[in-house]
C-alpha cells in the first residue's frame, strides 16, 4: 500500500470528512497541518499542481485530489485500487 499523506487544517470540515473516509477503510495516513505554515502550504500547492484548498490527498506521489474527489473515487470503486497501488 502506498503511503497516504493528507495536507489539512484541524478545523476544516472537509478534512474531517476525508479523514473519516480513510479511517473507515482502515487506511493509515500522515496528516500535515498547514495552519500558519506557508512553507508547507507552498509544498502542498506544488505537489497538488496548483490545488490551494484543503485537504489535498496523496497516495505515494499520486495526487488523489480533495475530499469530494476521494468520495467520487470511492463511489466509482476506484479509491481502494488507488490506495493499494
């Protein structure tokens, strides 16, 4: 399974929803809190190819997108294979 990284903010409802989905699937992930960290925010934007909202979710180097994106992947049955790659 690829290492999963979530750039987030603790009080963001979309971040919480993404966390809930990943946890419900038993996925271990690293959270990177970008609050007050312009260096980490810049890193996130670069990795997400311009994505500026949180969360931004990665499986290894593959950008999965944000909260709505991973829920859409899950609905299409594509999230589990993406996380397993």
